[in-house]
């Protein structure tokens, strides 16, 4: 089967059968286009000399893909004049390996050539969180009762209260915010149903500050936006009544950071990192934080424990009378 035809079959598979988002499918398409372009131009020499019959360099048939092609592509990305960062190479390799696994499963390849190829090791980057005091200062920078201010405050409070990704936050619908009725033991528990990667849903508690901000937005601001556009179940609306975009949500964060006179860079992930770090500093179990963040593996969450450990060491070195050398 032609490589281009096999690629289209794979993209239909991930979009329809696996139900991946349009954003993810587009990323796969871009990565596989780069792979196909490289296959068309670059000679590949396999050290074993027998991975591909005929030894021709260009590959236009999926059945001729060999391990040397995948490994050579990774080497190319790392050594070209403008090499990609290890994390970017790992992402592109993941796209290629997913494709070759699909091709092998369909019987277009006798063996999966991507199985044994590993990405370059990426340097460990600790997530950047801000302190509780700075987070309160950032949230407090959005004040006022006009619809835009009420919406922006609700968005920022939700991001910090749930650790949701920005795409998850703008993807919420009104019905995703739920609250039990008040009972004899006090007010009900508010939660938000977050849809993450791979359309996996998780339930995250919603603190009282976030719930109050969202209630104020729903009552006094959202109807104003909704009247300007077509009916939509989206929780956060833009100026024309449609669902708030990721780009607009990013601008909300940048405006709040500017209003708070932040010198450090603040991004949507700053809220997510701060959410996880502050929970762990407060004594939360790492597996609970894993569930709240929607991480598939606890190993991804454990990087936040390193941040807290670094903080503990710094505090110890500063505060303990016998920790410093005389």
C-alpha cells in the first residue's frame, strides 16, 4: 500500500475509531508529513544491511518501512542544522511509532519497525510554580463587576482550583459544573467534570472561592455574552457569544499577570503546576494529585515531589542551626 494512502487510513482510524481530538489528529498529520518528506529524500543505510529488500533509499510503500528508516529519522531530527529539542523529537517519534504499530496490526508490515527505536533522553525540567502568596496576588488582580471581569475571574479561579489544562477549561460546558444539594451537614460539594486527553473524564472538586466566582459569572455575566451569539452549552463565552478560544484564555492570563505586576512569565500551565505543587506541600498524596491532574502514570506526577523536596531542602539549609557550616 502506498505510504500516503496508509497514512490517511491511520488518521481516519485515530479520528473515528479512537476518537482523538481534531488538535491531536492534526499534530499526527504534521509529524507524519515530516517523516514522509524525509523518507522521500534521505538515503538510509542499515547497519545490518538487510532490513529492507533492494536497499533503495526512497520509501513510497508502507510495506518497505524498516527499523533503519525510523532510527535514521530520529538521528536526522537531532543532527540537522536546526536540531529539534529532545522533547520535540520524542513527540514526533511517538507519532511515527503509533503509525507503524497500526500498519503492522493491519498486516501491511511483517514486523513493527518502530518498536525498538527510542527517543533521545530529555533533560529533566522541573515545572515552574508560583507561591501561594503570588497566586493570591494574581487572582486578586482581576476585580470588578462588568461581564468581562466576572468571566476572567471565574476562569482563573477554576484553573487554580482544578489544575485543568487550558484546553480542558475552555472545553467545559455549563452542565460540567455540578453541586450536590445542601443537606443537614452543610452545603453540598461542588465538582467539575473535566474531559482530558483521549476524551477521558475525571471529576475534580471545586473549592468555595472558585464556585462563588463561577456562580457570579453564570448569573451576572454569561447571559450578557450568550445574548450576542448562537446558543451554546459552553461554560466560558467570548465577546460574540461563542465558546472562548484557547488564545483568548491565554490573553486573559497575560492581562492578569500584567495587572499584578508580575515579572516572571505566567502561562496556563503555571496554574496547573502551582495547583499540584501547593497540594503536595499541603500534604496531599501523590496518587490523589495524579488523579486530579489526569496523568496516566504516577511517574509524571512525581516530578512535582522533586519540587517540594527542593523547597524543603532550601528551608532546612536556611533555618536549621546545625545545617550550615561555620
